[in-house]
C-alpha cells in the first residue's frame, strides 16, 4: 500500500469506491454514514488538534486499498475463471500465445 496522501483525497476516493460497490443508493449505506461521521469527528479544528486524525487517515487508506483490491479481484476472477474444459488453442490464446503448426497440415 502506498503512503497516504491528503485526508480529503482519501475520503473522496473511499466514497468513490463505496459508490462503485453499492451502486446508486450508496448514500443510504451504513458504511457511507460511518465514514463521513468518522472523518467529521476527527478533523482538525482551530480549538484542538486531533491526535487520532492520522490514525483515522491510515485506517481509511487501508480500507480504500481493501475495496480497490476486492473490486480488481472480482474483475480478474470474472475474466479468468474456468468455464469447464478448454481446448489447448483457447488456453494458448488466453495467455497470448499461438500453438505451433504441425507438419502435414494437422492443427
């Protein structure tokens, strides 16, 4: 996982991933409400310096990494998941190879 950037950038990216995961009704989800409430509760004000803000930012960046990884894993799983028995030509094409031609026109 990369080093966390600005907290606002992390919040926006986290909300974007939640929108991708939940669809159009993501604002009704408990995860959306929890993330916004946590960021609002841990923001730095002129009256106090919140020591837990960096901890919250790290947790948010970790959760963002998890959401992105799950989404990418599902995409890879859909693309490469086995659909039963495949021919050698299909498997070679899947990984970007071509099978050699046999002499005599076979294959």
